[in-house]
């Protein structure tokens, strides 16, 4: 996980950098500034009478390589934007709050899109990120008409809340390079029904799909994956899920339900999982039953050493005897049943947890 975080931070540092712009001039309605590297950044737009912005690839035979922060912010008449191949970066809030913007054609060489770049573009219906590698936080937040998201071929990191409250979004084509989904990215996207994650994905952030109330199907890729706490909280249509062995860590209440005014969590999800996945620890921590793929059996009560359907002091005593090698040597399935603290050994800590369960403390 440290590798994933270091990659994430390094990429973000690259993503937020735009060319340093200097003196401004106006060309065909576009305000532009020359950068220290001799290229242009578009910093504003003065043509208030057209609904179409065809951003030039060159001005006076000099490449336009960036769209600056807030360059088209709150342009209420803007309907369509075409971004040329020469542009590599779209700055923060570049198209923030353009309520009638329906179409954005992103050039093939755009590598980064800044924070809130298309935030609150409530008429935008679809986006193809093409070769974008980094998507900033809140980038498409509140784009309530957005139905389709094509992540392109290069996207690695999606910043927090990037698609939060995109309530019409119902189709996502992931990038085959995606590594990191930050916190709350798709929270409140109530039209998403299915997710099929790529093999490259290593991290699903805190509350990243919280409140996706229509989500009924989730398929994980084959790469090692961590799921953060509350990632799929209140996904009420998600009643069953399969957790493969490569999902190593599942955070607290990742698949839980909670009433809006309550602090209490519950579960109604049916979990099928590998013995070697993080679902075992998750089930133990939340008192859930699971169906184990390898043994083809349901485990309804972790710690029930004597198999009588309840956790009592006798189970704690049997676990102690197993820990001391006095009792039977557990097979693979029995081991996962009795290793309550998930430390890969049967020890006194497991017996203590069994006693707490018997007393109703945990």
C-alpha cells in the first residue's frame, strides 16, 4: 500500500503543474498569455455571443499547450468546447459552472485535468478522457446530466469527489491503467448499476461509492486490492458479492448500511469469498456469515469451536487447547474459523475474543 500512496502523491505533484504564464493578449476572443517555455496558455474568453469555443492549436504559429485556471468559468452561453491536440493540461476551475455546456471534445494529448475543472456543468452528458492520466478532485462534481464516462487508456488516479453526485451516470468504461480511486469519488451516483474493476486497480477509497443505491453488481480485477472503510456504504441494492483472494484488506463497514440520522451500522449483504481474502477478517469483525469458495461451505459463526451454533466459554476453552496443541490440529478451514484476531496463528488472543463474544462485549 505504501507503493500505491507514493505513486499517487508523485503523480499528483506532476498533475497540478501548469506552465508559468506572463504577458496577456487577445486573439479571436481568446485571452492568452505567453509561457516561460514560449508556448501559450488560454486564460480567458471574451466572445460572449457564441456558444461554441474551438480552442486554437496555435496562436501566431505558437502552440497553445494549456487552459488556465478559471479561463471559461461561468460562461453560461457556452454549449460546445473543442480542445486541440497541442493542449496537455486543463487548469483548476477552467470550465466551472458552465450550466449549458453539453459537449467537450478533449484532445489526445491532455494529460491532466485540474480540480473542479468541469464542476457543476449540469448539462454535460458524456466525457471521454482519452489519454488523461490524472483527474483532479471535484473535477466533474455535480454534473447531474452526465450519463457516460469513458476513462480512456491512460488514467491512473481519480481525485476525491471527482464524480460525486453525478446522479445520471450509469455507464463507466475503466482505464486499463487505473491504480487509485480516491475518497468519495462516485458517492451519490444513484444510477450506477454495475461495476467491473480493472486488474490494475490497487485502492478503492473511503466512501468512494457511498449511496450508489442502484448498484447491484461488483466484480473485482485480479490485482492486489485494498478497499477502504465505508467504500460501498448504503449501496442498498448490493445484496451479494464475491471477494477473491487478491482483495487483501477491507476497511470497517465497507459494505454496511446506516440510516441517515443513525450512528449504528447493519449488514444485509451475502458474501462469497476466498479463505485468503480480506473478507474473512471483515466477516469476523462484523459478525457476518460467509460462503467459502475453497471448502464450499457456509460459515455462520466464527469462533464456534465445538459447532453447537453459539459462542460460549466452552469455545474459548477449546481454542486455548488448540493453541497449546492439546486438542486437535485444525485443518485449513478450521484454522480460519478459530483465528478470530486474524494474526495467522491460533493463540490466547483468539480465546480472549471468544470469551468477549460469549459475554456480548464484541
